[in-house]
C-alpha cells in the first residue's frame, strides 16, 4: 500500500504563545497554584469576582481571606462587622471594616492614607484608590499592620450623636493597593470593592507576577493579562483564547 506523505502543519508564533501560556496555567491549576514565573506576555493575573462578603459572626475573625496568587495561602484577611438595634432612645448602629495582612504574612502591606474622624482625631487608614493608579516601588504610602477601611457609629434619642471615619464609606468600584511577598520577593496587586454600611462586595483582584514591577488599578484587559474566573483555577481548561485578555 502506498503511503501518503503529509507535510507537518506549522502554527503561527502568536498561536504558539497562546498555547504556551495556556499549558503553563493549566499545569499550575493541576497542583492548585499559579507558578510565579509566567510567559513574558502574561504578566498580570486577574481574577474576576462577584462575592458579597458576609459580616463576621461573633468571635469569628477574619470574615474573608484573600489569596491573590492562588497558592492556597491567604495573603490578606478582612474583618467586617455591621449591626443595628432599636431602643427607647431610638436607633443605634455601628459598622467596622478593615483589611489586614494574613496571620502568617505579617510583612504584607496596604496602601494607606490619613482619615479624620468625626471627633477630629487623625489616624492611618486604607486608601480607596481610583482606577488608573500605579501601585509599585515608587508608591511610598504603604503601611504595615492593620488598615481600617471604614467605621460608623450612630446613637439615637435626644443625643443624635455619632459619626464615621475612613475612606470606604459608600465606595463604589474602588481599589485597595496591596504589597505582598511570594517566596521572599515583593509583588504588587489590587482588590476592587464596593461598600455600604450594610454590605461589602468584592468584584475582582489582580497581581503582577514579575517581582517589584508596578501594576495599574483596574487594568483587566490586554496581551499581558490572564483572566481567571472565581472559585477555581479549573476555568483554565476552557482554553487560552478565553483566558487571554478577556474581562
């Protein structure tokens, strides 16, 4: 029987890069993490999210843990309380929201600023950044330790006293600037949230895979972005064309 010779099929360089990016991410998903070394064109890992963070239950801290780079180790933790009550003096209520370094990541930091409380006290809090802000080595406003985001207290009755503090009260699609360590190397990232006195919603987060390289808040598209769906890295199996540069 005469054999028919077949010419090898040559794929384009662009498709090869997409396949390489997919293969790397898919293999990382199999072990439950993304490798810190990414293809040169895939530098930002963005995770789309649509999660309402429930308030902490009594004696529960934190309410939510944020794992920026999907290595199954929390990088930051969120504490969130909200309560209200009615009494003979009227309606009382309070809320408190803070983002903190994870328990075993004390060197992680959050972009900070200064807030003035209703009673004229000043103290450091987490900044509520707009989109398009560069977070990186030149951002000198990072602060270690706890970073309060917002707080509010109200006392009804004849006093009607109370007040709030922080930059996150009623924030819509604002960004936390984050600095964290991967294997001892500094990386930068962000988390996008919307808040009210009764609800906190996380809508996305991202980090730069290259150490000490700045990341832009709100950047979720482009040839240097890989998008993951929330909950599981199994979404990588959908294919490189879906992952690459899609919101």
